[in-house]
C-alpha cells in the first residue's frame, strides 16, 4: 500500500480496516478531543475597571506561547535614570510585553545616574539588583521575564521604532502596540524596541497593573542584608535614647523600637527640578525648604517621642551641611555619617545605595516624603499595599501600622498631610510624575 496516497477521507472509503488508516483516525480523534477539552491557561484578569486605553486581549505572554509552542520575546533599550524611574520603566516594559503576548528579555538597568550622557551609563544586570526566579514565581500568569540564552534564533528579530515628538499621541502609541500584537509581526521570535528609554513611553495601564509587577520585585539578598544593618543601627540608637530618658521602651525588643524615615529632598538637582516644575504647573506645593520639612515632621499628630528621624538624602548632591540642626525636642535626626554606616553605602553604586535607602524607608514605622518624588511615591505605594493586605480600612488614619505623610502638603495643625495611594487610579501620574491630589486630602 502507498502510504503517501492514503489521506484520511480516502482511507475511510477504501481502506477502513488498514492499520495505517486506523492510526490516522485515532490521531485525528485525539487532536479534536485535546482542542475541545484541554482547559485554557488563565492568568490574572484585567483590573475590571473602565479605561479608555484598556486592552480587550488581557491574556499573558505565557498563554500565547503555550498554545503556539514557540516562545516569543520582547527586547527593550537599557533602562536609565533613578532607581524608581527604572522600576516604573521596567514595569511598563513588562506590561508592553504582556500586551504583545511576549516574554520580556531581562533588561539592563543603570548603576549610575548620568542619564543624559548615555555613553557614560554603567549598565548593571537586572538579576544583580532583583531576584530573577522570585520575580517569575510571584508574577506567574501575569508577566514573564526571560534570559537571552532562551532565544533560539537571534536573527529572527523585528525592530519596532517607538514614536516620539509632539505629534506622537497616546492613541497612536496604543494603535502601534495593537498592530504589533498581530500578524505578521507576531510571527517573529523577537521584537526589539528601539528609541527612547521605557520610562518615557506612553502609559496605558492603571496603577493596579503596575502595582502587580512592582510587588514581584524582590531585592537581591545582598541588598536586603545591607538594609538590615542600617535598620538595626537606627533601632539600636533609638533604644539607647529611650533608656536615657527612662522610657518604658527599656524592656521592649530591639525589633519593636520605632523610627521615622524622611525622604528629605533638598539636594541641588531636586531644587532646580522642583522650581521649574512649580513654574510649569503654576503651583507652589512642590519645593520644601529644610525648615518647612523639620516643622511639619515635628507636628505629626500622635507622634511619640523620643524617636529617631532617619534622613534619606543623596549625600553626593547635598549642599546643606546643617540638616541635623533645628529639629524639635524629642526628635533625634540621623543620616548615614552620623549613624556610622556611611561605609556600607559608599562601597556600592548609586543605584544600590538608593535601593538600600528605599528599603530603610519602607520598613520605617512612619514615612514622610514629597508627593512629587517618584521615590517617595513608590514607597507609599508599597506601604499602602501592606496596609491593605493587613485588612486596614482607614488608610489615612493616624494610628495605623504604616502611616505615610507628604511634607510638601500642609495637613492638620501645620503638620504633613496623610498620604496613601489610590489603588483604583487609572493614571500613573500620581506615582510617576507626582501630584498634589493625594488620596488622603
């Protein structure tokens, strides 16, 4: 029998009893049953919110790759600027890959802050800052991160030029993404996006989607251990100070000694930026002087003293050497040198230093920052999610476990205004570019 001429229909008519045709029929039945009965892979759904730029296709990259049998990837430019701008850029790249039903190839971050001189940027691998496997484990079914070694055909690449300039609109950007999620572009193993860095791409996703990605970012163990040292030193000094005044804290565990972290944005680069921003937005609630910060932190309602005030500040950019003087009695301000931990910081790159400070601020019992700072905004986002996970209903209360405040906005009794992230916000404005419209108003 000529097997090459034995097509299924012909076999049914003429050679129904032949072993070869029976095998073909059996294979066909199995394929049909598999297509009908195999449960589809389901990741996280959408946010359930009405969004002008929401996508109809919310399936994850792993879903598309599972059914096609071929892994597809998205490659993005090196991510630059400060730590938290890089975190937002990374999340935006992940969500872009999700839209295109692709795995994001592990991007290169930037250890230095020379964001204007791209050729001077010092790249650092993502997995030197965050845990690669942990990220994929926590974000499984939503977004996925891949390694370049997983790419099977390095020449099967299509370059996507991101639009730029005033004529490039949000609508045009989303139309471009939708186009590149379909045939023939979806046939390429890798789509490489060229152009400006991801932080400056147009945004199409609500805060909740960004928060899902950011929650999957877990510091490398070395960074966490460095933060442990700093926090431990802060609490030790706080305990010593309490004992000096005969406080009842004498008997408490070191881990229970409270401290306040203040993201004190008074460095020269920030003061130039915030003044320009105030002029452009025609508001006067962005820049805060050292004196205003000290006054408002000292007026936090219900703050129990004595207590350590850790000042998170970029030392290399600080021109004011008097930040430790002028504080209200009962507040003990400390920065890296005063704490005796400067050696922990100076051996690391700018990015790692910022990561350590971020973790120290995140763990603080009270956090005070500037609502127009991306660093402060993401700390508050993390703290808001912690409160929500603990079942806290009144996120703006003064007696909650993780209260946050914005010192650039006046609150009760000339103190800082309570601050929590609006998790249902459809715009990333409040956590990436800053706002004076915070949810605790």
